[in-house]
C-alpha cells in the first residue's frame, strides 16, 4: 500500500487546476497533486469485530505525553474504585454530549458543496464556452471563473462574459485554489524569483484588484488556501518543517507550528518525490503535511491531531474529527478540540460529498463488508457483506457505495439496500449530485463518453448526455457545472 499522488515536487494539490489533462505529464508544475492512502492490503478485520466497540474513554486514560506508562504507585486518588466511578461518569457524560452535538449538527445545502449542483430538471446542454491556455489553472470565485494564462482573466458564470483581467501575475506563477474547491474570495499566486523566497500575490476574485504582494519563505510551492482569505505555508528549517497560517494579503499570523523530523517505520512511504519533497493539503477541515521523515495532521485552527504517523483524517458535520492510521484496522473519533475519545474496529469511509444527514452514523469498511456504527458510542448498528465498496456521495440519508461494476444505494440509518445500478468502464470522475440525481461519467476503454443521470430514489437511469471531446475534468461552482477541456472551459446546465 502506498499513497497515490500526482504532480511535481510534492508541493500539494493546491497548485494548478483540478484534474490533469491526459497529455500533461506528472512532472508538469501545473498538474495537480493528489494523494490518498489505499487500505487494500491492510490486515483483514472480521465484520463481527465491529461489535463490541472500544468504549469511550476520558483523556486521563490516554498514554502520558512521553508515551510511557503511568507513574507507578497508588496514592488515594489512584484507588481503582474511585477511578471506575469517575471513568464511567466521564464516559456517559461524553456520550451524552456527543449525542447532543450530533443532534444539533446542521445539514448543508447540496448546491453549496464541492460537487453539488442546483436542481437538474432535464438533460444538460452547453451554455457558453471560452478558450483557455493549455495546462492553465482555473479557479472558481464569487460569480466568476478565473483562468490563468499569461495573466488572470475572469468570466461571468452566467454567460461567460469577461469581467476583469489582471496582469499582476505572469505565466510562470502558480495560482490556487484549484477549480473544484468552493468559490474563493481571493486568488493566491506564487511566482519564483531570483534569490531567497518567492513572490506571493493576492488578487480579489470578484474584482481583480490586487490586495497584496510580498516575498515569503516557502518550500517549493507549498502554499494552500484555507478559510475565507488565509493560506497555510510550509518551509524547511534545520531539517524540520514550519507550518504557518496567515492572512494571504497581509501576512498577519494566525498560528505557527513546527513539525520535527522523526523517522519511523511508516514514514518511508509518506513521500516519494524529488525536489523539496513536501506534500501540503487542506481538505475536509484538516491540514495534512507529508515530507521525508515527518508527517502531521492538524485542524485548520492549528491543533495537532496526529504527528509522526501517517493518518487520513476528516472533519465530521458536528465538528468532531474521524480518522485512521495507515496499516491499522481501527477508526479513531476525536472531539472538536482534537482529543481522541472513541475507537472502533474498521476503517471509516467518509463520502467526499456529504450533506451531513444522519450524522449519528459512521460508515466503516471492515475489509469483509461495510458496517454502520453509532457515532457517539461506537455500537454496531448494521453490516453488509462484500468487499471493494467505497462511498461516492452521502445525501438525504442515503450513501451511494461503488464497487468495480456496480453502484449501491444504502440507507445510512438502517443499512438497507435500496437499489443497485450497473456501471460501465470509464466511470472514474468524482460523482456529482443535486440531491435528487447522481451524475457519473461512463465510457469505454478509459474514454469518457457520457454523463449519466441516476435517480437517487431508485437507481434508475434518467438520461445520458454526450461529453464534449477532449474534456478531462468536471467541477461545480455555486451549483453550476463546468467542464475543463485541454484548451476550453465550458459551462453547462
């Protein structure tokens, strides 16, 4: 098992546009970088192992900061009877608070999600199309889509009319965020320069006004947008990596963290890249850093969730975090403050597109099937046999699981199989949805030929729409669908 990644020097998938065209080599600096941990060869966990879960435990049950055992001896406050009562009270209280938090979790409007669409009433049609520089970045902003070529040009999402053009950055710059992220308030561009550091330019996405320009110390191009108008930046310092979150335009510091190099057995696989060797990503509420000999997962507020081991972590709709260590068959649930509270057998499989419905159920891969567990207590709720399932969307109480040849619509609360739909070869794009229908790509021989609409209610095919030639990626912005070609940007509806 190894992280899958694409891109150049390991600076993270924040560079360039989303999805790389087939004719862009992996070393192209504008090709995006992606990485994911694939658990195909993790040790098998029997579905029966999902229950009973490891009970919730207070922070006092965790190892000491040094990693060693608790101090020997038994003063009065270490008496087992007293501590049993305390642990039970804390566990029950934690479960109660977690349950209340889950009940209060707000569902997200589907059209506001990355990959979410406004209601689709009929087969798609192209609305407008504009030429773009081959290999150039495309960035979504409020009411505009910004293309990067020899400068920045913004097009109105409604009709493709040019809104503004900026010469603040040239073609040698690398601009973020990538297109398939939520609309950004600012476009952040990094331009190499002679001497130390790189020039960081910040442009307002809606107007094209230059908000700030400064020289920053950065490892390669490891700068990633976070929040409304901030960035996280990584730089080397005496073999360690220093992470900084700051306001993009001014450099006002939000937080700074040093991640020390500490080689361990699992870190040899963390990064295999040339150059500075840093992978930096902000996704699903978590900052992920990988580099030779060091790795860390942090919240967007700078709280360290895990350091020194390779983890995959995501933020849950209720503000808590959930994740898995590489090579482990156990899922850990963290509080919103970043403290580990619950462990359960199986690896969590959070859908990349989720509206937060039924937040009280986690979906786990047991390596012999899929199981649902109570997100507050870890108690098993249901299980489905079969291997190779991975979630593509989770909306309105339904999770759609994909295997190699089939989509399965499963009720999140009960585990009941609602429907099955066959897949054809080539359906490899991220799934898109308006909450009522699911859009997937189908094709033959690896070529995508159609977008197919599948009803989430029963899995039936509603329509097929031919994909324009030389299209290599699809993304959404403000509920609208856009297609990226090797030299064109097309808006469809």
